C-alpha cells in the first residue's frame, strides 16, 4: 500500500460526554445479518485504507454470541487478536458501553476497574481498551450486538467503528443502500 493511498483514522474524543454522544449518534434503524455484512465489509475496506497493519473485525449478536461477521484485514493477525475480541466483547455486553468509554472513565487504570467491580481473578475476561462497540437499534432497549476491531491502536480500533457506522447511517439517509 502506498503512502498516498493511506487515509488516517481520526482521533477519538477522550471526554466521556463526547464518547457517549458518539455512541448515541451510532444507533441503527435496524440490525440484521445483512447489516452486519455491510458494516463488516465497510470496516475491512476502511481499515485496509488506513493501515498496512492487519486487524480483525468481529460482529456478533448479543444473545448467545451468534457470529455474523469475522475477518482479518490482511496477513499477520494472531490468535491473540481473537482473545482481545472476546475480552472487548465481554466488557461491552456487561457494561453496555464502548470499551473506549470504559477506558477513559477509569483513565486506563485496570487495577481501579478490577477493584470497582470486584472482578478478582475474572478481570482477564474483560478489556477496557478501545475497539469494542455496542450495537443499538432505535426503539429497542439494550445492546443487540457488538462490533469489535482488534489490531491497531486502541484509539484507532474504536474510532474506525464510529467512522464506519456514521458513514453507513449517512448512506441510508442519502438512500445509497
């Protein structure tokens, strides 16, 4: 990939209100396997334009971990990426917020996070690093799915999801889908 082709991922906000506003802007009108495919392929394409570093994209339903989309953006991902996916997904499902929100709420202090929720030995089941994002649907209470990106910086893992969902929602408004 040439440097000219690279399109950087914007920096995410660090302020909790701004992160919550991002999550509020990213509520979908519906969420189906087709929606997951559209978002997943858009994420793969966007990640490939942003970096030559490989990443994993994973989209599941919230109930029972039904896998709707999973891919690597290129050669070089490791099994550890899937471990990060599982940990980020678990955090989104338990607390209903993006992992970037949780990271900033606890200033990245995993010890404080572990103590607050009395996680003890189970702390390793959760990750408060950006890249786990709740899928919410208009007029539906709670999280219906989770989108996870793992492989770039935690800031990029988070913000690429926001960029892609915002672009997807705009294309729905523009009737391009």
